[in-house]
């Protein structure tokens, strides 16, 4: 009898569980391209990364889908995000280039996204990339 009571208590827990609907990792608009870039903040191009909360847009070939944003949070914490609007297929206007402090704005639909959290006005969040600090350089990769 105790066994059946235990099953009755545990079984509803399995019904309540569902797949994680993590929209950061299941975006149908953005392909998963493998890339790796090493960034040296001592170079003039990336000098803004020496100061916290100062994002840099990197549009080098083969970096992300449509470029990446890198932002320094602290000396030991950097974030990197895809620069393509998360709710649009890659196109001429889908690269976010309009930066306002810690937000990036999509040119096509006008939605804004936080470069601190990745959250914005659309259905999907910004696509995050991995960041590794290697002494004085930063590696961003997927």
C-alpha cells in the first residue's frame, strides 16, 4: 500500500516536468557556425574593452553569423553575443549596429536588446557565445 501511495505522489511530478524551452539555444533564425577569435584589448580596435560596460562590435569575416558584440563586465567577466537580430534571418539589415550604452537595436524591426542579459523585445533572446580570458587576451568562440 505504501508503494502505491509513493507512486501516486511522485507520478504527478513527472507530468509537470517539460522540456526546457530555452530560447537562447533553440533559435530557428540563427545557424550554429563554429568560430574562434582571440581579441587583444591593447590593440586600438578593441581598446574600448579595457573599460567596463563599453561594448565593441566585431564584424571580422567568419566571426559569428553577422558579427559579435563583446562587453566587459569586470576584470574577470566578459560577455559575447551574436550581432544578428535574434528574431530575423541573416540579411542586409539584420545586423544590429545601433548601440546605446548597454543596448543594441535591430535596424529592421526597431527592437532593442540588453547586452548585459541578452533579453529584449522579441520572441528570442540574443545568442550567447563562450568567452575565455587568456592572460591579457580574450577568446570568444562557439
